[in-house]
C-alpha cells in the first residue's frame, strides 16, 4: 500500500508538472534515484539497446499525452490527459487547433484516456474514452463529481471530430484512481474497453462487486474488466452471462490496466496490469479470463491464505489464470503492442513490446512456438522480476529513458511509435540506415 501511494505520488507529480515540461527531467531524476544501480537509466534521454535502430522525435511540447492512433500515414491523433484535447499531428507538425476539446475530469488518474480508430467505408470513426465532467477541465479537483467514464464514437471530418455518439457509460466513482481507459478495435471489429476497479480499494458495500471476486458482493456494474461492444455500442454474445452489464465482460478481476493488444498470429488477447505496488502483471487474456483481483494479485502461489475457490467464477464460465510475468517492485506497465511488421527486422516481427511508466522502459518479448507464453531469460524462469536491476532483466529491456511510456503504436509505415507522458513527446523507432 505504501508503494501504491508512492506510485500515485509519482503520477501526480508527472501530472502536476505537465505544464512545465522543462521541470520534468528533474522530477524524473528524483524519482529514478532509487534505480541508479541499473546501467540502463538515463532519464530524459531515450535510448535503444539495438544499434541497428534509431529514435526520431515526431512531436514534442504536448501536455500529458496519454495515447495516440494513426488516421493515415504521418497523420496522428494524440490525446492530452488533463486538457481533454485531441490534437492532430500531420507530417510531424502539431496542428494549432485541436480536432476536439472535451470537458474532462482529470484528478489523479481520471483522464482523456483512450482512442481507437476504424475506417468504415468512406467514414473514419474515432472512439474516445474519457472521464466526463459537466463543467470545466479538472473541476472534480474542487469536489464536483464526474458524470462517468464514457466512450463516444465520432466521425473524423477535415479538421474536427463531429457527430458524437455515446456508446458506453461506465462508473467514475468512487475514483479517482484505476479508470484504465485503453480501448481498441479487435480482429472481430468489436470495440474492447479496459476499465479498472475505479479505486475499489476504498471499499463500500456498493462497490464490492462479483467481477472484483467478491462472491457475496453486489452484481457487476461495469468496473474491473475488459468489456466488449460493437462499434455501434450494442452488446455481443455474452461470455459470463446474458444480463447487461455482465454480458459485456470479456475478462474480469482486473484492478487497473493501461494496455492490451491482440496477437496478430493467434488472435489471442494480452494485457498488462498494475498491482498495488506489488504484482504488476502481463497476462494472456482468453475469453472469460479472471485476473483474480481483489483476492489475488501476481502469482497465486505467492499470495498467503489464498484459495482459488475464493474466486467468483460465474457458474464455471470464468477462469482464473496466473500472469505470465510479474514485477514485484512496481514498474507500472502500460502499453502492450505486437509489432505486426518486419520493418524493424524479422527478429522483431510479431513480437510483443510493453512500456512502463515508472522506469521509462520498453520491454521486448518473443513468444513461445505455441504463442501462449513469453520466452523469458533463464534468470526470470520464476516469472518474477524482483527489481529493475535483477539478473535477466537486461535481456528484456529494449529501450530506456522514455520518461513514462503511456502508449505504443505500429504506424502504417511499420515502425514503432512511443508516447511519453513524462517527456510530452512522441517518438518513432525505425531502422538506423
Ligand atoms: Ca494507441
Ligand atoms: Ca478541455
Ligand atoms: Ca492477476
Ligand atoms: Ca522475435
């Protein structure tokens, strides 16, 4: 819990100093002193450990950028957590006028959080997840309650997002943490939405739900899972049950998550999750996956006095599984992205990349032949990373110094793109020559 508070403070510092980007490298220097023993950390200076690749700055001076999406070649939309602005970056130039500016509750982890794009005929649909407030940006800091964590669908016109359609309305209380908010279009063309327990750690009987593994809790309310709807906001076939919102859940038992992606080879979903200071995770998320929160976080074998029979399984339809990798000392893993291109060399093709927010690192993983597991270095065969400098960790660190990675994206050019909330920048990773 103490570590959790430290994590919140680090995030709060990042957020508070957003407007003063020159201050951020200093803040990072302070927050990273405890990791000084590792040779990888060089704060504020993104660096890769493969000399065949290079880093190019695509955009800078952004205010707490969270996530991005491509709407065309060299044509990016990027979200700002605290301003509620969606900015467009064309050929490396941030256009002066945002394409949208919403009223966002932004205390702590409330945010303009997630974006997904789908081209449907001549229309480009843009989906946004944000913590909406009926007031000005950040008015929740003065005590005003947000309306909800909401997903809207827009049409992209020449210079604006228009025709907003509310397609999902989720709780924003108790808050203000664990809103998650990463969204994406799956291979089945449906929209997948990550939402955490919205700070279920402040327990009340109304917020202890079955999807948080309170077997005697109240019925699910939309929090603590990965939800699935059509692009029109309609439910799909239920996995755990037929009543809404339970019918919407693809996975549950999730505390907080900032990243997921489908394996382009198998179509399997993977996510990253944030534990309470310990037990950050990477998971294979099969339909009906139960990540175990709030009964277990990290490996079940490391949880004292835990039994799988304590978990809610929705009449056998939900299935608990252990994570494939655990950080004991929180790294704050965020984006998960499969590089479905050979642009960076076949050695990286279809491999998994994961960002983190506390060390500014990007991790790289090969998958096993059946693609149901990560290939881990011998030193990490326990699936547990004790410290950022633990033996074997250097084998999975692909890049460092990215100052709080909040999104990874593969461009139409096949290169890897990185959003750094700490540095207020977007970077491109491409071949050096
Ligand atoms: Ca993205
Ligand atoms: Ca705004
Ligand atoms: Ca878990
Ligand atoms: Ca590989």
